[in-house]
C-alpha cells in the first residue's frame, strides 16, 4: 500500500483529522493532524496497519509546540501535531500504543508537557528523591544555575509499591555495583522467591546530551553523538552523519558507504561477543566467559589496528570517512573475523551441550511476540521473540540493499533464543564484512558536505536495534534541536516482562541475555 492509498483510508475513517501530508524520501510522509484526533490516528496506524512505534520527537518553537510521533515499517511516517506554547497539554496515546509510554513520560519530565490520560507521569528521568518537579531542563528558557542551586533531596520519597499481600517486600538491587557495571537501580517486589513485579529505575547518569548539543556546530555535535555510549559509537555517529548528509543533499562516495558497512558490522560483531561473554559469566561459566572475552578483545584490536581507535571514534564524518583504508588490511580483518567466528562456534557447541547452562536459559525470561511489539522492543531482543524488524532490510541505508543476508529470527522468546540471536548475528556480521571487502570500489572516501538549514531524520540498525537521529539546523549551521531515539530506551521499557514470575536466581541471567546499555539510555 502506498502513502496516497493509506492517507485516503485515513481521511475516510477520520474526517477532518488530517490537515496536511508532506511526502518525504523512501515513500514516507509527515502527516499533520489535529490534536484531538491524535489518539485515534496513532491507534489505527499501530493496531490496524501494524506500523512499529519508534519514538516521540518534541520541539519547542518561539510560539508553539510541535510533536512528531515516529511510526516505521516499509515507510517512515511522522504524525505531527502541535499547540500554542501556553497550552502544554496533549492527549496520551499510551493506552492504545503502549510503546509510547516511556516517551511521553520523558517529554513530561524534560519539557513539562502533560499527557492527558497517562496513568503514571513524573518521577522518571528526574527522580523525585533528587529533583523537584517542574524543572523541565529541555525548555528553551532553562537556567541550570537556578535549577541546580535549588536542588534538594526529598527525604520523604518512597518507592512505588504494587504488592500489598502479607509478607510482601521490595528487594533493592543497585544502583552502585562493583566493576564496570553502570548505575541502575532495580526494585523487585515479591512475597517469596518469585519476582512478581520488576521496576528498573534508571537515569542516575542523565547528562542532558541533547541540551548540550543545542547551539553547537555539526563537528562539535558529532563528538557528542559518538561518545554518549562508546560501546556502540560508530552506529550513533553514522546515524548523525546520515541526517547531516540529508540536509546537504549529498551521498557519501561509494567506497565510503561500503567501508561504513564494514565497520558497522565489525562493531556489531564485537558488541555481540561482549554480550555473549556476559551471558556465560552470569551463569557462572567463568572459563567460557573468559574465552569469549578474549575473542572480544581480539575484535577490539582489529578495529584499533585498522582504524586507529578500538571503538572507532573519529572515523565516520559528514560526507564519508575521515581516512581511507588499505584494501589488503581490510581483507586481513575480514579473515580474522571469520577465525573469531570459527572459535566462537567451538565455544557454542560446548555451551549447548552443558546441561547446567541450558537449564538456566531455556524457557526462562519469556517474552512473547505480542509483548515485544506492544512495548516497542528492538534488535536481537525483539527478533528472539519473532518480532523481526531490522532497518538494514526494511529501511536500507549506505548500500545494505545490495548485500546478501537474511535477518535471523527465533520464536521462543526465552534466554536461549536471545543467545542464539547474538550468536547468529555475530556470524552474519563476519559474512557481511567479507562481502563488503569483495565489493569495495576504488575512489575517494570523502565528499564536501555543506548542510543547509532544515530538519532531517535518519535511522540505522545499531547493535542493540534500530536507532534514529532527528536534527534541526538553523541558517548558521548550528543545531537548534538534536534528539536521538535509542534501542536500549525501548528495551529497558520491556525488560520487566522477562523477569516477572521467575525466581531471583534467574534475574542476573535474564538481564545478561538482554544486552542492555545504561549509557545508551541515560543520555
């Protein structure tokens, strides 16, 4: 179904609701609708037309609010609505589109918006025990000196509770952990050994990256894009650069586009090795965890030796790449990646024949396909539950449409299915790297990129799932708005589904199988 037919159906179902449709690239469109019709239109797109809800983009202009709800599928749809600046109230869509739940809560905390009908606003990013309500740090008039000077802890704060049965209690975990684990606090409610309710409390390291980007030049904002979550730095930088290239109306040279795919898959391989090592460690298989960690270290050294940085910082820039690569060196990295997969296969065979390991993963941490879709899960976590969205296939970029690969999917939705996804995608990344080397054309890796004023949206399939960058530049080439929608934000939203009604002993293992990033979430 094309956009014209889709809009014809929408206009017939919701007379007068759609005010304007602006067509965009790849058959997508921005649909401007009346505020009072927002719920019905989003409900229809999500539940009847089966579009995936990818996020909410909020912009404060001098006289009005603009909200864009991003729905993705074969086309990219932005449902746009607005209101005068003094009317900071919008209808909540979370009852019909539950994947929007956290996005609305984020907008309420950071912009002071109210979403009528939402059951749980406040105490989200800005914790009530540390911040006061109404600070709204993303507002244009926000004064950090005043807000931080008046910041006082609320000593009367208590966690929300659902269980009221005799003997019910909350088991707190975190937010401080030993080692490299980042800050996250889990509240696990129970009456015994089974977790009845799991509530992850995040944003202890909220850094206001999007606020810091406002008023900065493109090269300065790129540093923020690739450094707010170093473990997936290349994917984030690539999404940013693709959005800038849209505004400049250029494409990176062919050689740069293929090399971008090469490095994106090297990053995915290295990331997934880290997740697999974490799964082994969570089950107490120290030797297997160390063996996979060695492979991860080898992948990091391959990246550092070829590109000059183990996490590929500074490599992708608007217009292409900051430096060219030697073809033979790329071939050697691809060969070494295949060797890593060969050794990973040996470890995998040992793991799946270890009954104590399999007992901790099979039929543990179940997430159904309907749950994955309803909560907007992304990446390997969603694909393990047969919800098979992958932007490399449904919205190909950088030349992925010319590569031969199938998106791995599993149906069980348990910990073992997620492990199989990470293993399959790691092997697939090594094969795509081989194809990239074989397809590598000669030529330049950089083209001049002069972005003009305007707005742009670009998405990539990061290691954790689909992630989107929204940019707005002014006439001086500085950022007025930078917003990124990360897969970890979506996957943390649905994490509790896998934990509830399993035992405390299962909790760290289920957590490891999700491969979640706190840094990618607490931006």
